[in-house]
C-alpha cells in the first residue's frame, strides 16, 4: 500500500465511529462570514454539507447575508444603519432583505448543493411559518424577535432525504416580513429539531483565552462557565451574542454546539469526523 493510500485509509477508519454516531441524526450548520463570500471556501462548505448528507446525516443549512444586503442597499442609494449591532430595518429595507436572503443567496446555495451532488430545497422562515416573529422595538422597525419555530416542514424534508437550505426571513400573523438574526434563528431551529449538533461557522478560530494568541484556543466549554468567562473578558464584543446563541441551543436540547473557523477548508468535516476537532465545543 502506498503512503498516500495508507493515509487515506487511516482517515476513513478514524472517521468511522463519528459516522456511526451521527448516522440519521440532525446536524444544523449556520453558514456565514468569509466562507459565504470566498468562492473556494463556499465550495468547501457545500462539499462538506453534501458529504455529511450522503453518509446518512440529516443536515440543515441556515444562512444570513448581511454584507450582500448592505451592498444592495448601497447600490440603491440607501445607507445601512445599525443599533447595538442590529440592522435598522424600515419597510424598504425589509423588502431588500427578503429579496437578497430568500431570493438570490438562498437559490444560489441550493444550486451549489445540487451541483455538488446533493438534494436541496430552499426555504425562508416565511414558508409554512417556520419562523414567526414580532418587532424587537420601534427603533429597529422590521428587525424581528423570534416568537416561535415550526420544525415540521424541515423534518419532513429531512425524512425525504433533502437538505433544507433556510434563509432567516420571518413573518407575523398579519403577513409582515422581518429580518431576524441568523445565529439566533439557527440556534432556535436546532433546538426545535432536537439536533445532535449545531455548528456555527465564523471568521474566528474559536474561543481564545488570549484574543491575540491563536494558540490559546479553548477547545471545550460548559455553559455553566460562560458567565465567569464574560466577567474575565475572555468572551467579549461580538463574540458575546454568538456564545449566547450557543448556550441557548444547549438549553433547548441540542447535544453539542461548535464555533469553528469557516476560513479553514473543510472545517466542518475536521470538527465532526476527526479526533482532533478544530474549534470550541459547548456542552
């Protein structure tokens, strides 16, 4: 056996127990950051998702698209406004959000999955009222606070062998559309599906003891430790809401949650199917 074949064999053997562990289990992937805008990384993420589906996992891909929304608003001569990191979403803006998220990005991703050999159906949170929302406050307009999740249509598609690709546009009973935070929506959907794992792709390598030292990665965190890590300043800034979403998913019954670096090719496979892992696991 050649060295190359021997390495391949070892990799496959190492992956076997993880494949068995996740077989027929739900894995929710929140897709964002550079991995959505870099074509090579996008191909890597989609290949990972399709592979996981083909070996028997029930994969749900949930996406946002903040940069694309801002780009389109700029083309339309409209400035993006944010309050505490949340987009101010007036009537015109929510129409752009719906067009970009539920339209272009969602269908592009569905195409990517199908070209890679997977079976995908694109949905938004409006479809079958998967995500029902209400206004967060009057200042933010149609920025939505999630009231409820309807997991039934997602589960039905998973049972038919499809990969649901879900954009985080929500609705209310009056038919208004809302822009909801993708991390929050993904965590809530993972909980409603009783997912085995929830993976958040980000532009950081994970949680660091020292933000300036990439070798100080914290590989595992219990949710009971999060408050003290915030007090110590280890979790700070934009990482706080992401970690809060991870904790929310755990509280809602997800077994394990991972923050991993979407800038690393095939990071999903490395995290789920190897002994080493790559990011920070919450449990």
